[in-house]
């Protein structure tokens, strides 16, 4: 006798895998965005550190002044070379007002001549130009000393009024009637006109850029007409020691004129320097980089009139009239630090910071993207579900399928505990449920075996007896015709 009931697949089901908790997609997206932002911030920070644009204010005089033209050339050079520096030029009525602006910390750069009042925080980046003091007498008249000039009417041939005060200071002439004898030459005046009898000048003191003097043919033309005599200033060294900012200079033979040769021999005089200065608070790296640009581009920075055509390194001596900026001094002395020297500490700190930040983001990523392990106790539901189907199993084959399913859950649990995809949370509950269902299956198996045996016995007792066909005799009867 056969009984019908629920059927199960005779094949062994695969081990039950733990459920995977779905990741919060918004959290993953947020992590990706934060990671990209961190990467961009790191790249931007590195670029900013290495190539950060810096605007420097350059205070100068009128737009047509030498210092203003030099500032414009420097600004163009930096722009064309894709330098990180940008120059903002601020014009003033004169160079004195530009230096006052620099002194108020309203400018980073300025140009000064050493006979002016030097701002307290000024530091030299480079020597742009030398001014020569030329003592000229009319015709063949020699001027033996500066003291002789106190008795003469003297014209000061220069570009600005500040030179008048400078000449009066070296002649040691106080304000008064005698000071009136030292006058600025009329604008556009030539040596011929100044030495003409009608002018009444007994001497001319010309203050000129050295680079301009060597190319000015006017001296040669006047000299050929016997118009002047270039005199030495024998007190040059004494003046250089007595008055700060004055330098002792030597004019080599033929400096002003090759034919006739003027001077005909090396001649002592005095001079002044034009300095490119920066604020002392400017970083050594910025000052050193600016100094490098200026020194390595001398030919590009020189003006057409000769100004700044012979740029020299700043004096790094401790007794220099204006001390060199530390950054410029480091470059001049070849003490500039390499990239690794300057940024090694910062790189180590940055690497450590990035390591910490990376660890934090890795932890966040692992937290929001990992597969959460299934609790062992949650498998008890599947085990009890098998237990509920036991009473519907009406054959040993059906019961064996349930047994295989139960063993599959146990096998999956063991593998999950080994791999970490299943936690031990609720393991005792799972064991209790497994043992209970296992025993239920055993009891159901015993029941089905007994039930099937009794059914077979009853069927045998109620069946009709079988006849013995071997004792049956076939009798043939004859039929009458």
C-alpha cells in the first residue's frame, strides 16, 4: 500500500549560505565622494606648496622713471616665465614717496639710492646700478679739491632734486647764502651751455648712471672742442668712510671718451648704488627665488638707457650699508636648500597625516561596505521550519530529504563559523534546535517503519487463499455426434 504526501527533490541541496546584508548605497556614494575630495585636496595642497602664486607689490616713482620701467620689465619677465610670482606696480609722485610707502609696509619691493634715507626693514636683493660723481671743470682748468668748490658757483647735473642735497652734503655746505651757490642745472642744459661765460658756473658736478656714462657720446663731442676737464676727487676714500652710502669708485682710462681719452689714466671718484630692496619679513625662499631670477636674467632686465644693464649680487658683508636679505645671501653663498632639504620635514608630516587619514577612511569603508556576518541563532528559523514539515513526511524517502536538508544547514553553519561569515551569537540556540529536529526525524523514522510493517502484515492476513494449480486435472468430455 502506498501513501501519497509532499515530495522533495531526491538530490542533496547545496549548503545553505548565510544571508548578505545589503550595503547602504548612499553611504558608499558618500565614501567615494569623500575619497575623491581627499585626493583632490592632497593634490591641490602639494601644488600649492610647490607652485603657489604670490603677488608682490612694487612701489616705484612716476611711470617714466628708471625704477618704474625696471619694475615693469621684471613683471613681464616673471609672467612670461610662468613664475609663481606676480608683480603689482604702484606708482608714486617720486621715489621718496615710494620709499615712504615701502616703509609703511604697504609694498614688498622698492628701489633706492644709497644717499636716501633707508627704511628700517629694507634688505638688499641686488645692486641694480652705480651712479658716478663726475667733477668737471671748464676748459683746461683743474680743480684740486672739493674745498675749492665752496668759492665757486656749481651746477649739479642730475635727474632729480635729491642729488642737490647730496652734493651740498659732500661739500659740507650748510643752509645759507653759500648753499645758494650750489644749484640744479636747468632742465635740458648741456655742458657747453653750463660752461659758457654767460652762465657763470665755475664747475659742474654730474651724477650719472655708470652704464649710461660709458655709452654717452656727448662727453666725447664736448671734449673734442676742449669744453671740459675731468678732475679726480682725492677725498673719495675719506668721504666713503665719513658718509654712509657713498662708495669709492675708480674710473678706468677712456671711460667717458676714447678719443680724446678721458680720463687719460685711472681716476678716483665717489659713487652711489641703486639697490633693489625687499621687506625683511619676506620669506628666505621668496627672496632667494627673486634674487635668482634677477641674477640669471640680467640682459633681459636692463633698460634701453643702460639702467640695470650690469646687475650685481648684493653685498653679503656684515658692514654693508643695507644688509642683504637672508634669502639672497643664501643664494649668493650657494647655501640654498634643495627641495628635499626644504620640504623633507613637511613631507614626512604630510605622509604621516595621509596615513592616518587613509586609515580612517579605510576603516569607514570597511564599516559601511563589509558583509555583516549572520548570527548562528538566525539559522534556527530554517531548522525549525524543517521540524514543522516532519509530520507531513509520509514516507521514508521524504524523511530522508528532510534529513539531508538539515545536514546541509549544519554543514553551511560549520563552514560559515570557520570563514567568519557566521558569528557565534545564538550558537547554543542553533544547537538546541538542531538536536530537537534531528531527534524528531529519528522518531518519525521509527514511526514510519512500524506503521509500514503493520500495514504489510494486515494485508497478508486478509488476502484470499491461493489455489494449488498443480493438482488440477483437465478432463475432456466427448460430445455425441
